């Protein structure tokens, strides 16, 4: 690929997008080094593959690198970036490196505010089952792969196309998939929705004349931009106007079943392991792409039946004494509504206890009222403090804003506990057999669910414990069941947030 490039250094190599690219380059024979602030399963995997990783950020880490690749989460004053600039070493964003890899293949870029990781993984599974042996880079750990990357020898590369920092505009995929388009990351677009909208249109029009745009026609913002798309468009969704659509959709706790119609022809019924209408649409996107590149429908059916999902996307963590724990990465109001609706559909008899960790101060400040409304489909809501990630704290912005908003919009059981370490013990006091506990958020809130399950095992013993899937590493039945989902008669739920709320309003 690069005749004069032999060694690449990744700043923030543990990130989901960065690690996938690093693994591909390792397998192409390049020397790879990298740095990150903590050791994870992802970084350990890269080390086993031959990468040299430093668990700090220091100028000397870049060594003899010919190119430095930087994550969008890294600030410009990082000492390694400063050192690279002083030495005249090219520093390129992750998206630019992905674009270089994509230029070597037929690229399939999956964009959208929500659903990128699941849809990318589904497309990869469909192409794999169809014998196309794709390379796939995902922003999460795919359960089937136990990795965020699949290295193939075929001519297709499937990857997420992220709108953050306008990264997706560096890509020129042969097929552009767009799942939806909502107000998000506006700080990268001069706080103007029109700028974000224009960027999505530009991304879709970067497809070559022989390519295609695959988009969800159920989404009004995508319907509105259809006249501006200058390439061939394939639509999918539940609408009767969609080129690829689903009818007779049914759900149970194990997944979904629906019939696929393409170009007004009934192709047949598919079964998936995913719940929720949003995942039906994600699946339709993968079906549309598969049909476009020539995968037989029977192969598509087999792929969908095999697909187990992505870690932290409605991931069943385990069950003890008929208390189930599910973890989900949702961190936007729309995602939360979809996740809770999926839970209601899959587990209609269970009381839903949602534990939410807001992600980013800017997102909380922008959407706190929408977050409050989004949780009305939960029976109990526990909100903790914001996980700031790449952002510094903002004065006056806290998770309590969301808890207050939920209460203001009519939620009757809202709790605010800023210390996540105290939540597992608190859950033991309010959760009962028959309940579904959902840890929700893009930060490390999943650890609360894991610890809560361990406490339940200590309390009830391991005889009835059932772990559905292993820990993602970030980067179970005994006792009397209460199938009604209601607390046992005589149980009083403490409401520490309510007393705090009265003080705030005084």
C-alpha cells in the first residue's frame, strides 16, 4: 500500500475504530505501535498479534514511526502529536487511514445517527455467508467474531462511516448505507442542523456512478433529502414505498420473525436473534446490500439466523432468581426509546428498571428534557452522574437534570445516585424476581449490571444463575418468580431523589 511506510503509530489505539484498522495493518505486514491510557482485552489482542503498545502518552512512544494515526478523541496538545509535528512525521486522522484502506476495495460505508455498529456487522455477516469473504471494521465487539474486525481476502470492505468531526466525508464508498439522520454532534457543524444535513447529502453523493445509496425511507429527514441525491437509491423500511421491506413482523424474547418483500416480490421469511423494530430496519439494510451485491436470499437467511449481535447492544448479561440484566449502549433519546420499546415487546410481563449513565456534558445539556421523556416507558429509573469521556465538566450540568426532567414529565419512580459504586446495593433493595434491570449508556455503566449479578449470586447462590454472554470488557433461576412484574405486596420503594427534588424546587 505505502512503499515508503513501514511503521505506523496509533495514538488512542484502544478505541474501537482505531484498533480495527491497526489489526488490518498488522496483518498486511506493517509494524504497528500505539498508545492508550489503559490495558483492555482489545489492546491485549493487538499485542498478541505483534503490536507494541505503551500505556501512557509520551513523546518517545512514536519511535521510528513513518506515520502517526490519531483518534478523534485525542486532543491536539497530546505530547505524541506535538513530537510528531516537531519531527515532521505526518499525522493523519483515523478516518483518513480508513479511506486509504477502502480505496483498495469496494467500500461499503454505513452512516447514521443510530444503528451503525449493528448494521455494519449484519452486512458483514451477510457478505461472509454469501462467500464474498469481506473485510469488516466495526465500532463494537461483534459476538460472532469476538472482535471488532474481520480480515477477509475478498474485494469488499465494510465499515462504519462516522459523522462525528465530519469523518465520513473522507470516505468514498461504492455503497453508502444511511440508517437515519438526527441532531447529534452539532458542535462539528457550527451548531446548525442544515450543515449536518448537507454533510449527509455530500456523503451519499460521493458514491461513484456505478454504486448505490441504501437508505431507510421510514425516516422523514432521509425522505426529505431524496431529491438531492444524485446517485441510484435503494430504499428499505416498513413503508409500502420501500424497495426492500418487512411485513408480518413478530417478536418474542429470543428475536424477531418477518417476511421480506423486494421490488414487490415476496422473497420469504427470515428469523433473527435481534429484538425491536429498529433492528428489523437494520436487518433490512443488510438484506438490501446483500441483494445488491448478488448474495442469494437463502444465504442471507442463514446469515441472519446465525448473527448474535454486538456487545453492549441489548446484550443479555445474565439472570439470577428470575431477575434479568440486559446492557445497552444507547446514549441518545431516540436510541433509549427504541431500546425500551424493544424490551417491552420482548418481555411484556417484566417490570423494567432502567439504570442510566449520561454520556457527555454537551449531550446532556442539549437533550436533558428529551432524555427525561425517553424513559417514560421504564417502570423505575435510576440516573447516575455524567460520564464525560473526551469532555471537561460543564458548570451546572449534571445527571440530576435528566432525573428532574423525567419526574417533571410524569415518571413516578425516579432516583438519582451520583456514585455508580452504590447502585448495585441500591438495586438489591428495589429489584424483585420477575424484574428486568437495564444498564444504559455509552460509558462503563455495564459494570453496575455485572456487579449486581454477582451480588445476586452471593445472595441466592449459583445454582440458578445463568450468564447469557461474556463481558465485552468495554472498549440465572431460583426463588419465587413474580411474573406480574410488580413489587411484592407491602413493599415500599424508597425515593431519595424525591426528597432532593423538593429541596431543589424550594
